[in-house]
């Protein structure tokens, strides 16, 4: 009888272990592979208790972010606005996860200044760019390099959320040289941002975080636990401004402070996971203006 009980328990444990890994594989795949159409699963902090329970078994559904009517260039989709006089420099804008280049238009509008070219890019798998996958900033960093490299005159990079992670990797480990970097709403460590997703759902982060990172790494072909902007920023050879919302539910203040020790940090009370320019343009310009003044902005 005891042997039967022991055997039954062992089978049940193995079945549970297998089921949990299948769920983790499905969740990792769903978060990095966009579907063609359908209704997007709301953010974890916006889900009801019943929705959260369903999500555990179904995984997130994230349609590929739609494109815009803005002009396209070959390869990555790019929109470009020229200043009214001779160009004195270029500002590149990079959007966040599961969005498109239109997302950062409030910030681009706030930085629009005569003589500066404004260029906004759809990352691979987003908007009008080809593909349907995302690596949450890892491979997107190469997109940044390909778009920016060779640009003449002062160059400023702005990135929001995933876009911020991408520009820090591009200007850190990948060695892209620019004149200034503005990183807003950027996570410090990828494992921390995954753990925060579980916290927002009211679930224990262990072992889900470890399983998502494990299966996501194998699906995407790189070690997800090594995707850490707080390591990248220490290698950036340009002034960095870190913008953070104190009420951001996805990026903790501690993460922002870890980034801010390598540059200038501005924390805005009452701001969530949002662009400051979208909520308070004057406050954004007050933070950015003095930071960029030394390069002639």
C-alpha cells in the first residue's frame, strides 16, 4: 500500500512539474511572439481576479502593434521630420514593448526644435517593420545601431521602456557613439521586471520568474537573465538622463536609482509607466533642456 501511495505521489509530482513547465513555455512564447489580430490582453495591474486566473492557463494574447500612416523607409519603418532651417543635429526616438513609433510622438513633439531632425523608428516585429517577434530590447539594440550609425552632427537618443533598454545596450556593450542618451521608464534587470509582473498579478514570483526566463532564453536564443540595462549603462560613453515615474507599477524606484547612479536621475511623483512629456510637457522640457544644453540643443 505504501509503495502504491509513494508511486502515486511521484507520478502526480512529475505530472505537475511537466504541466507547470508547459505553461511557462506557453507564457514565454506568448510574450515574445505577437499574433496577427484579436483583442490584446490587458496589463497585469488592470486585470480582474477572474481574468488573472484565466491568464494563468491561456497566456497573454498580444496582437502585432499596428502600423501608422507615417512615411516608411526600406527595412525598419522610420518616420522623419526635418527642422525648418539647416540641420544642426538629429534626435532619434525608440518606442516601448508592443507599441509602435507613434507611441513616442508626445516626447518628439516636446523636443521639436528648429534645426533638429526628428526620427522615430518601428522596432523589428512592431508597426510597419517586418516580423512578429520581440526580444524586449536585446536584438532591438542592433536596430538602434543600424538606424543611427553614421549620422552626422550631434546625435541624441530617446527611448521609452523597452526602447530605453535597447538604446542603453546599443550605446553600452555594442559601442554606438552618440552625444546624449535619455532613458525613460527603463527596467534595471530583466529578471526583476518579470518578477514585478508576477507581483502585479498578486502571484508569488517563484518559480514562475525562473521558468519564464529559462524557456524564454531557449526560445529566443540568448540568456534572458543577462539582459540588464543597469550593466549596460555603466559602459555608455555619453551623458545619460534617466526619467522615472515614482508610481510606475512595472519599474521600481530602486531600479531607476541603480541606473541613475551612472547619470542624471529625475523622478516624478504621481507618474506611472508613462512618458513625462505626455503628462506634463513643461516638466519634461525643464528636465531635458539643461541636460542637453552642453551639446547645443
